[in-house]
């Protein structure tokens, strides 16, 4: 059976299933987070860019005050936005203030690039006159990482990591890191398996978190025009075989790769479904069938908004 929590190189434990809060409307967050806590969620994935940290913080604070959950039982992730690479400490403190927390369990570099600073906490993506993302070439990723390391020594965060880094950038981070990244959060799902990157990270003690673990489903179809793996005949057939939903099968597949999965849902009824993935195993033969579905198909590509393909 897949582990319910994965050990990080920092010495902390990260729950294997979390709830992502990207594109969640602030008014609905309080009720959704409280429902998630009652369902058993202890891991929440946030980011400055999502612009709902304050609402998450209000919901968590109320949960602490009412005894619904204790702070030490939770694992809270948030992320440094591109425009704040030159202001890491200030950005982290801004997130802490909004989340109403004394420390962050995991703080990630959201994307491996610095952009024009627009003010701490604004999380803007400034475009130049040509409509292309205004990238700041004066701040190196090494400089950003050493500032991230300072957050650990300051006691503001317990673990630090990276997000959307490929093998080359991850390898470079390992070369200059005094504290190696505990996590690399990347898009990975049956249509975009990225076995080489996953294996590289795991070989070097970096836990992989799968964002967009369900190919973004309806949300990414609407936002990027992508296709969902949940409609794949093989996924549907195997889900029926195991008496599970396609969502549960795909999440279980992610867990059996020893990755953390952070599916997003704004529907209370889906919370328990997404968490009910620890009571069955996908056979080796069926894991191979899912492996054969790989299309090298990225569904989350900000080039649509930034005027430049960062993955080119």
C-alpha cells in the first residue's frame, strides 16, 4: 500500500494527499476548508499567486480556535511568486501574515524565473510593450535559493523546495544548495508522466508533488483547451475493474509512483472521493497499462498569458 505520508529530506512528514486551492473563489473557501478538515485533509497547497491566502488564513484560524484541528497537525504549503525573487523574506512574511501562521511547513519557488517586481504580495505578471513577460535577468536562481535557505534559519519555514523545475535546473539547484530542495512540485499525470524527472528527483532525495494530477479536468479544458485523461477508455475500464472512479484510479496511480498528489476541487462531495484512495492497490500489470498512456502532454502552460513559452 502507498504511504499516507512521505518523509522529506528536511526531516518532516508530508501528507501524501493534499487539497490544492488554486482558482478557488474566496467566498467559498471557509466552508470548503472546514469540510476538508472534517473529511480528514491535513495538507493544503496554497500560493501567493492564487490571491486567496487571506481567506485560507481566516478559515484555518477559525478551525484552530474552535478545536476542529491543531496547527501542529497541518501541513501548509505556499509559494514565492516570480515578481518577488528579489524580496524573498518580505514575500514570505506577507504570506505568513495573510495565512495567519507563525511558520510555513513548505515554501516553494513557484517558477524558475524572476520577473519585474510589482510590489510584495501583488503577484502580478508584468508584460512588456511587446506583450511578452517582463523577465528580470539580474536575479539568478542561485541568489533566490540562498534567500530561501535564510527563511529556514530564521524559523519562518520548515522546509523549502522548488516548483516547475526540469532536470537541468534541479541538478543546478543541488549543486549550489546548502539546504537541498525537499520537494519539486511539477505537473504530472497519466498523459504527462515525466518518468525521467520523477526518477531523478527521487534518486536525489527530492520528493515529487504532482500538481494538476488529474490533467486539470474541466477547469483546464476551459482555460487551456486541454484534454482530460479521466475520459480515456483505459482509465475508465481500469476504474470499473477496481470498483473506483477514474479520479480515484488516477490519484492512486500517482501515489504508487511515490509522489504526493494535490487534486483541486471546489465541490464538497468530491473531497471524500479524492481521499478514498488508500484501500486498494493497482497491480503491476495495470500500472504498465497506464504507463503506456503517456503522451508527453502538458496541460498547464502559462505561455497563453505570458507571450513566451518557458518550456521551449
